[in-house]
C-alpha cells in the first residue's frame, strides 16, 4: 500500500457519497491509508451542502441513494455542484447503458461494486493527476 501514499503537503479531499455505512467505511479506510482526506455524505442533500462549501477535489458517488431523483439528474447535479472536481460513479449496476448515461451526465469514471483497493486507488489517483 505504501506505493499509493500521496504528497502530504497537498492532501486532497475526497467526498464519498454512499448511503451504506460499510461502503463509506471501506472507501475511507483505503483512501486515508493512501494519504487522502475523506469527507462523507449519506445522501444527495448532504453531498450538495458539502460541495457548496468547497474544498472537495474528487467525488465518489453511489448511484442508489435514498433521496435520488434519476441517475442522470443525480450525476448531473453533483457534477455541477462539484465545480470542476472529477466525479467517479460507484455502482453495482455495471450495464454498459448505465455507464454511458453517467458519462454523458458528466462523470469522469465508473467503478463497479464490489471493487478492489487497487481499482479504487488507480481511479482516484488518475483523476486527481489530470
């Protein structure tokens, strides 16, 4: 895991939006272990409040949230609120159509659940370096 440690002078904040406490805890464990700071949101409204405050460098967004409109509207709203921070969708729904729709709505990536630590870190690091 030490290969994934980020530059501590420039700690990046990752917003993990997921209604599952286990999913948030797993992402937090992996990301904080690599040196990222993790901020959590359990639903769309909390995510929008956090994004409005600023300071988020990347968003990991679950598609199935309790207060979700449609998948397209959710991704579009979060991408707009993220103000240029990359949004990566995390979902167990791996259909090509879903991946295409979220990409068209503004997401820069898609990670299928369940994912490995390596998959998560590669996606986050790749999108924060761009």
